[in-house]
């Protein structure tokens, strides 16, 4: 089956193939490096981890900007009629999370939280 290609925002994000046949067909999207990975790519992983302790307001601002960018991608998918999106981020190790709740909660106004699934286009703000 040939993929359905639509223009996406920067960084090459677009829609993926349409899966299924007949009435069971749905359009899927995919992107990676969502919140944590985008943030540490901008700042550096070691620096970002240190900033959680030394510059929590800066961390909040970086995470908010990355979140806004990712919401823009989600809105783009919703406009295209994408019904399924695969995304991922590396927030943990084999032994547990990279950052404990105490560290994350110390960032004022941090919007990092577990997503609620399933969600619809109307949930994207």
C-alpha cells in the first residue's frame, strides 16, 4: 500500500501510511523526540539535568516552549484528520525514571504529567 504523504511542520514530521483496507482504513502519524529529548537536544543533557536543580525557571521555560511546539504538531495532525499517532520519548532507564518526582515537582509551573489516553482532537489545546 502506498503511503499518504502530507506536508508537515519543521524537522521532517509528516503523516505516515494509511493502514488497513476498506472501511477499516485509518491515517497514522509518527514523530519522535517529544519533550525530554527535544529539551536536552537544545540545552545538552548534562546541563539540563543540572538546571533542574540550579535554574528551575529556565527548565520550565524550555519545557513550555517544547510543549508548545509539540502541541503545534498535534494540531497539524488533527487538521489532517490523522487518527493514530505514534510518539515516544526516553524518560527512564531500565531501573526507573531519569528524574524523580521531587526534582520535577521543584520546577515552578512545570506542565509535565502523565497523558490521559485516549484523547481526541478537541483535547489538544
